């Protein structure tokens, strides 16, 4: 497994609106698993004020998200993903996504 710092997270919607998510912290992990090639785990640590927004999104089977890792100047990558968990951590929450890179997005 390889782990990287999550620098930016955007939720992409079907009607091409984008929702920037203000991150407190985050990680992205390439599982490098033979059973699930190209599968990534993404953890976004955000304010608890975002909880209702993510709980509503969790109902969707597939989400398109855009992330940047390590440095802000890196190119963004689009993932087909789903929310697999929302957890209270003190006064904030973490949101766990499971996804794979969307090669159709041109990234």
C-alpha cells in the first residue's frame, strides 16, 4: 500500500456543479491489492458541519470526486467512488470513500 496526503477534495455532480470540501486533513491510500486492482481508500477529515451533506451523499451508489494529492500544484484526479463510512472524531468527522480512478475523465 502507498499512502499520500490529501490536499483537495471536490464533489462532482451530474449537472457539472462542483462542491469544494474544506479539508482539515486527509489521506489517500492506493491499496495495490491483486484482488481489487486500482482501488483506493480516501479519508477526508472535515468539520462536523458537513455531516448532513455527506450523509445525504452516502445514499448515492456512485459519486464522482476530484482530488489532489501531496502538493497543490499537482494535477487533480477524478475517482468513481462511494462513501463507506462517516465517523465522529471529537468535534469533527472523517468521511471514508472507496473508489477507482476514472480513466474516462481524461486524467
